[in-house]
């Protein structure tokens, strides 16, 4: 493995090699992992040169599409740190490390997160104890915002360091199985932008630079991702990828079909996404797809909604059985 | 004095007031549909141009429409002094005021196409020219005993005379002015330049809807048999159907219950029923309004795709719906109600009335467009262009044309950004000024 001396070098590596990883979603995500590993390694060396070795073992985790191993060509940053120390200086150190991660990843081509879900933010960079307290508070509070935070956190995947995540996540399942909790969670994720109209036509963007395109993230990915996440919570699973989450489930009909549809969806995004930057990567120009592919995509979108509604029913049934 | 004469006069006076209040509706419609940096300018110029239109109508407009002349134009009764008109059945002055209001509405509609980019001086000059050379000839042809009146053209309250005429002038202006900065991208796709106040827009529609009872029901210019009530019912039904239709079609086609489209649907229903409100049955009013609501949806998309930037949707609401409304009597006019012309196609009248209506639309539309286009083209060469400079447009017409913002507290603080940098806002994106 090459040792890079600057983020710019890693960026050129990305620009040279990304076309080779373009063909398949799994290959692309391996490539992203490789790039991020190099970036993180360089950031750690930089911070260790400046501030010395870390004060304690820690876990650097990825969330969002990187956490779920579902990144497109361009991806933004969503990450955090768990460190095993209660010293106040520790937070200072790991926030500095987080800041270096953000800068490095940004130089390599990962857009800075608009919502500041990053290890440089004290909300996402905490000790094991701090995380315990914070996640419990999110779940006890159950406000719209705290549930959003929790759902973001639940997609976390340990990327570097010691895996404090699995035990942390496992410890929260009892809180999640309180009455009506899952209903509350799924209600927070039911708002999906419509991709197919009542007449079976695509609902395309009518204005702006993406006129004639469909936003796959909002219309197609969200239902699958959100449904699979809720099912994973229900089944006490800490897996993060949507496909793996769906694979573990035995109680939904057409499981294989939903998995195939989601994989196809990722391939369509890869083949037909605009890819000029992070935002454009969510859009697909419909008239570049063949008639058959368009038909296929419509069914994928409809199936996603069906899956989400199905999960909602399952969760509602659970609730009524408790009552 | 004759009671009928007095009642007619009172009813038409009330109607004239309602129609003049529609100018207030247009102020809210136009400002609500545009950005706040132009709000004061748009509100102010609408009052000013109604002032100009009123003076010109008094001096020459009324005479050109209702004066004695030939089939093409009237040539007497200039500088109307308040005298009674023989055989009118109501106060001459009330009738004059009612007609002044109509002329004012037509020019106000035309100016919708000028919004957010025309120079103030252009409004002043065109208000005068339109009020002499565009509106009066068409009004004379249909309402003043001109050649279309002789053919039995049905346009009860002015789908053609007021709305189509105004919309055609707006079309000429939008073509000559070209789209607003930022409306279209390099690849030809359109951006949404959202209006700054949807509440204004909704209130404007209510104000116009109520004002329309003066516009249509008042056009009976008499209280005989309480017929104005029937006209008002038809008007209300068409507006209601237009609203619902536009909401349904936008929900079906674009997947969203589009508020702005729904409001345009209400107005399109009103514009369409304007020609036919006295000639058709109530059920037909519902059909006419409903079709207008659907038509306006597709018309807006049609013009936008052709890079015609029509900020207030005047071309669709007043133009497309005006055409449909005028043609609608050719289908739906009933034998009992067709006090002018023949019954429509669906009532055994054949294609005759429809032909007359189509002829009226084509000739009046073409006349209004060509004359407006020529006048504006001449103005463009003599006045150093019709449009404010790029800098002034970005700054906003409140500041460039009047030196003060319509919302000073809100926008003053952002002024330095305009003066010191080429781009606006710290993120390099444009800020709403």
C-alpha cells in the first residue's frame, strides 16, 4: 500500500483510478474505503506529529451512505469519534483530530457535511460515557430532531480503531422496544418525495439545472434505506448496509425481490447519474435510459414505497400486540 | 325621476367601484408573484398607470370607443363632460366611470408582462399609447357598434376586449424585453424565480374574484329582472371550477398540489367566463371554468418551455383563458340567453357563432399583438431600450427607479453587498434583494 505524503496526492490517485471502480457499486465502495483509509492515516500522522499520540483508544466511524456502504461517485462527509477516556483534554485532542479528518477528506473530494455531522463537532465526538448518555437522551427525548440524530447514528460503521460501536448500539435495543417507539421512528421517515405520478409517469424536475431529471436519492433510495433501517432496529441487528439489513429478515414477503431492486437501483445511479458533483450525483436524466430501463426504474420506485408501507404495517402490528 | 334609471345607475356605480378595486387585486397579484426588491415599484406603477389610463380615457379613449364614427373607430365625444347619453337607461357619468375601469384593467394586465425589468419611463409612455391605439379600436369593434358587433360577436364583459387585448400586449412586451436575469440556464432549462409572498397572491385572487362580480354582473348595466344575479352565479361557478381543476391537474401531472397554479386556475376560470357569463347555463359555466383551469396549467408550461418569461402568467391567465372563454360561447350559448348573436354548436346553432367568435379572437389578438409590438419596438429605438440595465435589475427596481425599497428595513442592510461585490451573499449565491 502506498504511503501518501499529502492529501493532494490522494486526490490525484482518486482522479486517476475512480473510472476503474465505476462499473460496480461494491467495487466503488471498496475504492472509497481505500481512499478514506489513506486520508485518515495521513490525518492521524499529521495530528500525532503536532499533538503527540492519542490519549486513549478510539473508534472513528462513518455514517450516511459511507456507513451503509452505498456511496455514489461523489459523497459527502458524515462521521464521528468515540474515545475511551473521561479526561477533558481527550476531547480537545479528538476534536483536533476530527478537524484534520474533515480538512483531509474535503481535499480528497468528500464534500463537507451541511448539517455538520462530523467528528470536528462536539455533538459527534464524545467519550464512550458521553455517547451512552447522549444516545439515551435522544431516545428518551424522542423529539423529531433527536430521532433524526439517532437514525443517523444507527447507520454508523466502525472504520478505524477499536469497535466501541457494536456494544453501544446493542445496549440501546431495550430502549428502542418501548411501546410505540418504532412507530414514532417510522413516522419520522415516511415523507418521501414522489417519483411516479398517479398516471404512472415520472415526476421529473421541472425547473433548475436538473430539469428533466429525477432525484433518485429522495424518490427511490430513501424508502429502501429507511425501511431497512427500521427493520434492523426491530430485529436487533447492528448491520449497516441496506442489502445486509434486508437479507437478515425472515418476516417480510418478497425479501429477495426488494434486495434485487435495491441493487439494481444502485447500478442505475452509477450508470446514469450526472456525477459532475455531489448534488448532481443524485440525479438521473431519464431520457438517457431505454424504455425498458425506465419501466424498470418505475417499478423499483413503487416497490420501495410498498416496502416502506409494509414495514409500517409490521411495526403497527407490533404496537397493537403490546397494547 | 325614473326608478329603473336610478337603480341601474346605483348598481353600475357599485360595479365600477368593484372593478376599480380589482386594481388593488392586481397590485397584490403582481407584487406577490415577484421578488421583494421590486415590490414598491410594482405597487406604485400600477396606481400611476391607472391614473394615466383614466386621463387618456377621459380625453380620447371613450370617444374612440363609443363616439359616433364608422365601423372601425369612434370619432366624437372626446373630453367627456358628464352629460347624459340618450337611450342608455342609466347615468352617463356612471357608465363612463364603469368603462374607465375596464380600460384600466386592460392596461394593468398588459403590464404584467413587463414586470421586474422594464424602465419606469416605458410604463408611462406605453400606458398612453395603449390607451389610445390598442384598447379603444378593439372595444369599439365589439362594444361600440363596430364591425364585430355587426357580426354578433359575443363578449359579454370582455374576455377578448379586456383580457386578450391586455395579454397580447404583454406577449409583445415579454418578447421584446426578453427573460429576466436568472430565469433560464445556459442549457435552456428554466429556474423558478419564486414570488415573495404567496399570501398576497392568494388575497389578490379573492379580491379579483369579488371584483369580478362588478366586472361581469355589472356588465348587465341594468337591474332588469335581477339578471345580474344569474351572471354572478355563473361567474362564481367558473372561478370555483377553475380553482379545483388547476389543483387536480397539477397534482396529477407534477405530483404536487401547487398553490400558485391553483390560484391561476381561479383567475383563468374568471377570465374564461367573462365572455360567456350571460349567454350560458350554470352547468356550462362549471365546464368552461374547469377547462380553463386545465388549460392555464398547460399554457404556463408551454410559454415557459419557449423561453417566454411571463412573471405573472398574464399570457396564460388572460390570453389562453381569454381565447377559450371567447370561443366557449360558440359551443355553449343557449337560444334563450343569446341576446347577441346565435346559439352555440351544442344548441343547434351550428358553427356560425363559433366562427364569429374565432374570427374575433384572431383579428383582435393579432391587432393587439402587432400594434403593441410595433409601438414597443419604436419606443425601444427612441428610448434607448425598454429594459433597465443589468445592474439596476439585480439591485431591484425599487432602488433603481425610485431610490427606496418597498421593504426598507429588510433590504437596506443588504445594500452594501450590492455595491462592493459583483456577487451577492457570502456564499456566492444570489441573495433575495
